């Protein structure tokens, strides 16, 4: 079952597990994904992350081109990687749902 994983660390892009799709911002040598969340949390808390994840879902609902791109570029059986802490809300979870054919 596809899951969201945390990136292994700065400048370690090549250490992502094979088949994992990076969906984060351009940080520490990682290239910006077209599916990166354009909304940044105000604070580093799960609640702030949940807020920007909901904003990202609304953003995708207004951007059918990005939904189509996710379904084209992110295999439904692929893991996705982002910088969000494990167990916290993350836009990568929205990307996984969309890649699986669900709505944002």
C-alpha cells in the first residue's frame, strides 16, 4: 500500500527508496515538485500543518490540471516523500489520494 515517507535528509535525494516520488519544495538539493504545497504552515505544529493541508486540497479542487498531472506522474502504487514529520498531516497524503483516483 502506498504511503508517505519523510525525506532522508538534506542533500540525500539519491537515498529515496526506488520508485518514491518527491512532492516537496526545492530544499537542500531536492528539486521542486510541481505538486509541492505552495502554502507554508505558520508554526511547526500538527494543527498548522492540518490547516495548510486543507488549503492544498482546496487548491487542487480548483486546479484540475494539477489533479490530472498527479494522476499522470504519480503511480497509484508509488510512495511519496516530503519533509513533514511522520504522523503529522501532510499534503503528500492528499497527493496519494488523488493518485489513487479519489478527489483532493
